[in-house]
C-alpha cells in the first residue's frame, strides 16, 4: 500500500502498490503487482499510467537529480543483476557497467 503521512503523523492510504519513489512535485513511481510493472500516478494516488512497457525485470529505482532519468537494477535469469540507466518513460536502457560483483541498491551522488 502506498500512503501519505501528514504533519500530524496521520497515515492516508493512496493506492495499492509498493516501492514508491517521488519523481517530482507531481508524480510517484511505484511497482504494481496486479499490473505487472512499474507505474506512475499523481501525488494523490490517482491517474495511474504504466511506465514504458512496465519495465519487467527491473527494480530498485534511483532517480537522477533532474528527475529525467533513473538507474535501476536489471534482473535476468541465470545472470547477475546489472545497473542500467534509463530515460523515464523509455523501455530500453544502457548498462552502466558489466563489472562482475554483487550490485545492491544504486544511488546518485
């Protein structure tokens, strides 16, 4: 469940979904199991829209400071996860590095 917590510590449910990330002053990016992909909605949890093709196999989004692109981990069967740079709304991305190792949650600096 995606929720908003106000200044009085009141939790207000917005919609079903998980792993929410506030994209900008208008949008939330989140995973919706029922839709099978990454979605966007407004800050009230309304007007859901699929992001590109839903970005199946991607997780752990880290938004760029300008909110125009995102680094996500791409998971493929029998392969280690790789960090991928994607423009928001575009299904294909660029693998940032193929250096072997255990990649965790990406982060912009």
